[in-house]
C-alpha cells in the first residue's frame, strides 16, 4: 500500500507528491476543448481527463493555477469544486480503482508574463498573437492537468478561434470547420507527451512553408516583423539539422511535422514544444544579418531540434534531470553546427562563450553539483542556470572524449531506442553508455555530476640541453569543493618562430588524475616556448599559465597561428585579471596590441567583450584613487573608435566595432560622434545604422546625459512605433541619469499592478543602471535591497531573474559590508533573489581586489 503524501496548499508541486501521484496513475489522456474567441482578457475550456488509478482510498489533486472552475464531475458525479486556486482536489469517495473520468469546465486569464498562454496585441496593426510556454510548471495555466514530466499523456484537442487566425499544436493535419466568423480546429490524438512540452499557439501569424526530405516545415512570425525574416535561412538550417540528427541518433524524426514560431514577448531564447518550437524575436534583426547573428540563430535552432529526440521523445522523470536534457541539447547543437552547417568553428564559439559562462558560474558562491535534488517546481526554476546548461554541456563534451566518440554515440542511440516515449533517470543513460563503452562510470558520475567546483591545472616543466627532462601536471581544487577529477586532455607544446608560419607544435594525449600527473611521453621532446595543457579544448578546467609561457606571450601572442589557441591564451590572461593576479591595465595593453592585428572574427568578439567588461570596472572604481583609470578608459574608447574607420562600410567587422563603441563610449567627443551617426546620412560619412542600432545609440546617449537625447528618443519613436520601438523608448527613458528619474521607473516596474508586460519590465531593468551611473546606483542601493522581500512575494520568477541582476555592486568597502549584511538579514527571501544577492556580494569583493591590485602595480 502506498504511503499517503500531503500536498502544501501552494502554487508549486513537490517532488514527494509528484512521485506519489505518479505511482498511483497510469494511462493518462486529455480531451481538451479550448475557446480562444471568448473575450480579450480570458479564455475558457472543457478538460476531460481519463486515467487509471491505484489507491482510490486517498484524494487526488489536479494542478490548475489561478483560474476559475465553473463545474466539476468525477465519474459522472457532479461535485462542488474543492479548489484553492493552485489545484483541484478530487475526494476519495468519488474515485475508484481502475479507469476514472474527470470533467472540468473552467476559465483562465491570458498571461502577460510569458508563462502559460501569453497574449500579445501588436500596436502597429492590432493583430493578436498567442503562444504557450509551460516549462517547468505552467501547463496548468492552460488546462487542469497532472503537470509533471513523467506523467506522459495522449491528447485530443479542439480549439475555437477567430476565422482569420492560425492555430498550431503538436499534431499534424487538423480538420477545420468554419461558421459564424469562427473556425473550429480538430486536432487528431497525439502522444505520449509530457505536459510542459504540449503546445497551443494561435493568432494572425504570417506563415512560410517548406519541407525536409518529406517532413512538412512551417515558419510563423507576426506580420509586422515578417519583412525582416529570412525564411530561406531558417529552412536551410532546419533541413541540415534534420539530416544530421536523424543520422546521428539513428532514428527518424518522431513527430509528423515541424513548426517553428518566432513569437513576441518570449521569455527565453527557444522552447522545444513538441513539433511546434517557439523562439524569441531577438533573432530577427531589422537590418542586415551579420555572420554572428546567423550563427547564434543556428545554434538555438539546432538546440531545440535536438530536443525532439532527447527531451521530448525521451523525457526526464523529474526536474533533477533538467540538466541532462539541456546540457545534451547544448552539446548536440554545437556538434551539429560544426559538422553539418557552414559554421565549422562552432567549437571555438563554445569555448569562448558557453564554456566561459560555465567557468564563471562554477567559481561563484552559488555553484552546485550538476546533478542536484530538486524538492519542488519552484526550485526547478532556480536551476535554469549556467551550471545546468553550459557546465553540463562541457562535462558531456569531456565524457565524449573520455569514452571515445563512437562509444558515446552508440550509448546515446541505445538509450533513445530503449526509452522512446518514456521518462528516465540519469542512471538509464549511464547504463547505456557503460554497455557501449565497456567502462564502469560510477566514479566518473561521482566526480563530475555529484560534486561542485572547478579544477585548476598548471604545468611544471624542467628542460635539459634544449629537451624536456620532466613535465608534471599539477591539479588544484578550491577549499570549498576539494574534488580532484579525472581529465582526458591533450597537452600542447609550442615553439615560436619569427612568424605564424614558423610556429611548431607537438600534441600529447594525457589522462590527468589526482594532484600530480607526470607526463612521461613528453620526456625528450623539444623544450617549448609555450605550453597549454588543454590543447583543442577537450577538458573542463581552468588553465593557469606557467611563468615562462606568460612571459613569452606578453610580446608574441599575435604570432600564435591557431585562433582557438590564441583565444585560450588570451582567456587565461583575463582570468588572471578577475582573480586579481594581473593588473587590468596590463591586460588592456595586451588586448589592444592583439586587437590591432587580429583577423579572426571569433577572437575579435572575445576581445570586444572584455573591452566592455573592462570599461565596466573602470567606471566603477573610485575616480580619484587611481589616475591611470581615466587614461585606460580613454585608450579603449579611442582604439575602438579608430577601428571603425578601418573597416569596409556596412561590413560585419564595422558593425562589431560600432556596437563596441556604443558600449564603451563615455567622452564628450564620443557623444558628438554618436550624434553625427543619428543625423541624416549625408552628415555621417560611411556609417549607416539600422533601426536596432539607432535605438542602441539613442539609449547610450540617454545614459550619458546628452543634451539632445530626449528629442532624439521622441523622434526615433515617431519613426519606429513598433512594439520593439516602444520597448526601446522605455529603455532610453530609464537610462537617463538623475535620481528622481531612476526612482520613478524603479517604483513603476516593481508595481505588480502597473500596465507593463514582463517584456517591457525587463527592458526597463536592463537599462535602468548602465555602466557609469555610479551615483544613482549608490543613492538607491538601500531602497533596492530593502525591497527584495516584498518583490519576491509579489512577482513571478521570470521577473525576479532580471530584478536580482539590478542589485547594486558598487566596488566600495561600505557596499561590500551592506551586501554582506543583506545576505544575513534576507536569508529567507525568494531563492532567486537570495542567489543574486550572494553573487552581488562576492562580485563586489572581487572588484575591490582587482582595483587594489591594479592601483598597486601601476
């Protein structure tokens, strides 16, 4: 007999209750009838839920958040709904062992937060667009359901909508009836599908059609954005992805068709709804697309497509498995991008961006193991982080090298074939990989998945008569997370010549274990000028450059021929800056020297990102404490401005330097230059800004307090009254300096009753405290900290992620003390905000250390 589990009367699902409910239920089916033509504020529906039940002597809850229940019947018996606005309780007396049928007539409001069924009205043409987003626990905002991933179900869906609308769900070939200005869409039965990936999108979308070797493809976007969509690019990448994934997984695409929708006010980059994937409109540019724009779009598109197999067809049983599906999709997207598209340097992008985000997160006080218990759906949301996605993908990459790529792929294929249509735990995948590789992975799982932290690696070298005598790899671990791991690596030895063509290299495979690993295979090899113990980026670890390599690179980094190797060497210097082991001023000089001759786009992206971050620190450091601060900031701004003039007009390279200039501009001369770009083309030379960059320029001028900023904002809004233009206009208003202005917008965006969608609130939060507005942040620091408990209670998690990022880090002793006190005082606030608070304190301490070192070494 199952032991009963009591459910809290709150809008969350606990792991204990989910497990208890899963043990009682089987053969779940939903018969859904949804009316989307029932007014602008809410929709109505009828949900018939059929299931087999074990243990009818206990009540059963059905998830349904913040709706209205008009009627409830259980097995033909009408009941007064026992509904607490989080879930409906079915009494034991109405249930029976075996088959049951529940009928619920309900109503629910449309969402403006992007969670549940989100409704958007385009201000340009008044067309309406709906999309669903349910992960991890919001399907119950569309219909009453058992909203947990392991209770996969079959769905039959009927939708009533205005006749001009499209209606999109997971099933193919709906039957459509039309009468009285409405259409009735009848979708055939489909399943088994987890609730969080069941889609319902609708509205007056523009649609394009194609196919991928017989798989019907459609692409949707709102009409006012349609002129900027390049459907050929979307379809080409989709076709390449399907060819790659069906071969790699050795399994045909498991669903009948593949729809992709670019939807307004979407909270994240993309979502793997079954056969109806949604994407953010940020991937649509209102101007020419750069290679970087296309590459990022390709990566997200391939990420979501890989989920159709790993995540949708085979689904984690609970949210402690979130990391596995997301890490695997991240890994597979880069693999497909490198092997099946024109973006062959995708692994360099992985290193420079995804892996660096993982390294930063793993050194924070909030780091955690990859595989971590998730007690409820609220905490599941907290774990949508860089450990889950980027570290998880990095570790899977290391596992593929550790096992061998063929064994890794065969293990994944076996896992998918065995568990298709089901829900799994981590051990299911590990067992398949062990069988395919012949290796016991228990020790690997313990080291890499169950323990937090980032290892460091340094080379200790001794040469005699121009040859290596001894070479040791020394592995370290932080005191808080002392695990020393096993790493499959490649050790790179390099000898510098006069130019890149004269560069010599030797690569030695290594299995590093424990604190010291002697590399016997290196004995007798040439004594190198440079050493890097993670050649080609196989490992997940932080490389500490040895003294000889650092000194040689100070003058010779541009002579390293491989862009990825240059990138890794450069990153090690930037790591030293953040660890307060190298002066920021020294790094700026090194990076500017490299940038002056660099020809690899990926490395230039890396360099410009560090210029932006360096300026952030320089603006935050005390203005009078270190005279070099202003000089370094000016060197960066001047260098970036000069690079713009060296590029072909309208080229990708020129756009990169323009974007960087808008990020680092701070002087009166820079303000005048940006103003000239916004004047008629005849007065701005070879600089032509597309609409999105024009807004970036206006926002930057507003942040700098330019005299004409407000007039420019109003003029730009008249020229671009689109939804995006309105959001950018709000951002420009928020960016203006002045404590009164900041306080006004701060109060408005955190007022839950304010007439602002989440998308507009996030635009405001992203612009409210730009770099350089130290005084405004300092004046409102106490207000923001004091607001955290109330904000945590009154706003949804998606809002809190952005609000937490505004916690002031002011790089002063009093700021560090204030944040430390807040961590103690607010230990019981929403975990998303507590996490942000702890990170803010740690980063403020880091900033002080960096400033002190740079000032001392100047």
